[in-house]
């Protein structure tokens, strides 16, 4: 794990290396049973080097808390891309392709009991399906044998609170998966 992290922190594989301040490898507990996978670092994450520490991260913490999970103890948090796309634009397909070997290795090493994919890019990568988020959520998928639940990105919820109820349902589904139901 330390070697993978060191490799990511020194990564120059794509052009984002030129504009990033920090590589954002993760936050939370590497020994956690739950792995949360978001999209890409934002401004605050780029500045601190930690995943989901801005406004979306605060909401994510509340969501995790609502089903008895926390960043400090029971969640390991990372992203599809480890570097911030300028202006928070969407990840490019070539960036996803170049960066996700890190994520794949991270999943292997963390070996979580369940994965929560937040947002379209994470949901599509982990399910292998090119569907819009509204049609990905509500089901349990498998990534290399690890159950995956897909939900809305907390940043999307900050813009459209109409998805709050669906997100709540997704978190209940995650809880059931983690409780072995
Ligand atoms: N949005 C993400 O997808 N990831 C972060 O780390 C922060 C905001």
C-alpha cells in the first residue's frame, strides 16, 4: 500500500500532473470495511491532498453518519481520478483510463466488504455500464466479487436536493449489504 501511494504521489502519467497542487490519494481508514469512490478532487482536496474535505465531503460525512459509518473509523475514501481537473471539469476518458490502475490496485489492497460509488463516473467505472446515474442506482453490483452500491454525488445533491430521498434509500441498501442482509 505504501509503495502504491508513493507511486501515485509522484505520478506524471497525464497532463493533470502539470496543473495539480497535490495528488489526492485518499482519506479515511485504510482498514475500513467500506470504500467510497468519488469522481475527482476539487479545489479544497487539491490544496490539502485529502479526498472529500470540501463542501461535498461534509455532506458525504452526514450521509455516512446516517447509517452509522464514519470517515475516521469505518470508511476509506478515494476517487476515480487522483488529480484535480482544471476548473472541476469532467474527467476525460483518457484520464480515467490512465489513472484507474491506481484505483484498481487500491481496491485490491484495501479489500473492502462493500463499495459505495458516488456519481456517474465512479458508478460507470465500477459497474462497467454506461448508463445514467438514475438507472444505475437501486441495484447491487459486483466489482471483482465486492458488492457495489451506486448513488448520487453529494455535490449534485448540493445543487438538487430533490435527489435526497433516493440517496437515503441507496444508503439503506448499502447498510443492508454491509449487514449481510
Ligand atoms: N468530489 C469528488 O468527487 N471527490 C472529492 O474528493 C471531492 C469532491
